[in-house]
């Protein structure tokens, strides 16, 4: 499947990617800013995510929450997300509403700060803190999102700290922080705008130039701290978390080559062999045959800087102890390192991955997002058209070479959740016996 791509750059540095597809009368607008939690300074963890929320609170010509109202009233959908090294905003709208989406994105890129108020900051700070309580602090296993990177990346590394941030750091965020963060990172020369779907390229180019062209270029962003890491941990890492959970659950992270490298594709196929869908190795061995696990999956973080992570995630059955779960997962990994995978397993994994790629690229929203990703990380949105080819080039030998190097015991960071031991209240008779005469 070949995606048509046209690119250009505005004088202010904004990179623009166009991909036309007249199959359906919809168009997706996707804007990536090359900033994420890795760019936060000490004492302001969670700020990139907080800032994502602030961008929906209006700008000079758009009222608070009006961004949502205008897009939804036009029959579209929208959202945003924050990751370790990027933040993105996206809309999918009927084709005749493309200019509305472009105007809204340009307005907050160029004219956000005049609309910022302390009340808006306080409101969104509360929203983010409640999101942390709901999705992490009070969610079974929810803290894995911050515990696993903290275990896998050394202290001081840009990927070590929490994506959603600490309560203390969120409390400390100020309007001055908002202004500084915006002027540093939310600039056209630090962004990629991708448009995919049913539109005319010449007319769309004129719209982009009209709405984004006058926004000034930024003055430069500070470089990230050194992200260089050894290819493996060099020793086994392990953390046990006693939590309010019903079943043991084990996460194992492996340090892995970054997105885009030849070894990354071998890692991605390995993760699919291990844990993609019901026919995967972990599902077959641990869930069906040994009946040790209730669920098993594996995936890569897809990080393009420093080091990527391949993660195995296995949840025990009710009758399985934490020790038995941990022993079974490590035994299967050891077996994989010793004996490797088969050509049939590799072929199955590549077929599944290629199917998922093809299905995703048929969606205007997913296509625009992939184009923004490759343009942001590698400066080349055309890489979207060679992904399937690079996966098909992965062989059994390459996968097994990756496994022998990266799935070994001294490259495993284990995060094990175990049910908290109940605290029993003393019986009434015990209390009576304990009373002094």
C-alpha cells in the first residue's frame, strides 16, 4: 500500500505533510510538537501533559472549551495526547470543515497566551491531578506507567521520571511556567502539521500559509540531557510492589534498539512473537498449556532516542502465586534465548504486523498521525511507505540474534505486583485479654 505524500515548509519553519485520499468525504488534521515529558525541568514533572490540557482552554479568538464545541458541532472528533518525547493534537472533520480545524490549530499555536488565566490553570491542574488519582494512584496496577520507566532508565535520564507528574510538581506550576513552556516549545519550527484525507492540495496549501504563515519562528529550545545508554542493563533489575490488587502481575522491560534502526524491526517482530494476539508464544505456553497466566502480552515503547524498551506483561490466574508466575515467565524467556523462535513464528508475526499497518493507514486519522511521527522523528514522512518492506526483510536469524543479545537475564528489569497482605483486626476476646486488670 503506497501513500501519496507531498511536503513543504513555511518560512517560519513549520513542516507540512499532505496526503490526499478521496475515498470518503473526511479529512484528518494532525499536529505534532516535538516536546514531551523528557523536556521537563526538575521540579516540573507532568508539565507537558498539563500543558496539553491547557491548549483546549481557548486562545485569543477562541473561548474556553470552544475548540471542542466548534469541532463537534461541525460533525468532527478531536483530542490530544502526550508522550515521553512528543505531544500531538488532532481533529477529523467533514471535508468542508478543513479550514475550521486549521484555523483552530493555528490560533492556539500563535495566540494562546493572551487567553491564559490563573483560574484556567487551577482548573486544569485539578483535572490532571484527578486523572492521576483515577488512572494511577487508585487504579489496580496503575502505577506501572511511572514505576517501569523509573526502573528501566537511570535517575537523571529524561525518560526516568513520571509522564503524568507528581502532585507536588503539578501544584508548583505557575502562569509564568506556562508562558515559558509555550514560547520555548510551541513554535512552528518545532512542529509538524499533517493533513490526510479528502482535500485539494493546492487549496489546502493556501489555507495553511494563510493561517500559520504569520506565526513567528521560535528562538530555539534547550537540548535534552545526554540520552546515551549501554545496549543492555548489564544486570538484572527487580522491584516488588505490594498493592491493592487481586492477582499477581509481572512486567519485564528489556533495553532495546531505538525506533527506526534495523534491530528495532527485529525487536518489534520479537514482541509480536511473544505477545501479539492469541497465537503468540506467551499466550500459547503460559495461558493455554501451563495455565499459569490469565493474560499475556508484549510490546515496544517505540522510542526514537537513547534506548527503546520491549515490555512483557503477564497477569497470573487466581490460583497462581507471584513466585510461580515470575518463575514461569523467566523460564519461558530462558527457553527462548536457548532455543530461539521458528521461521513459522516469525512469518506469523510479520503477517500480523503488516495487516495492522495496512488497516491503520486506511484511516485518515491514523495515516496523518504516522506521517507526523516519521516527519517529527526522522524528517521523512515517506518512511511510512517502507515500513512493511522493512518488516518483511526480518528473518528468523535476525530475530534470534536479537533475542540472544537482548532477552538475556542481565537485560531484564522486573516489576512484580503482588496482592497486599490483609491487616486483620484483633478479635474482641483478644482485646479483652489485653486489657489491664
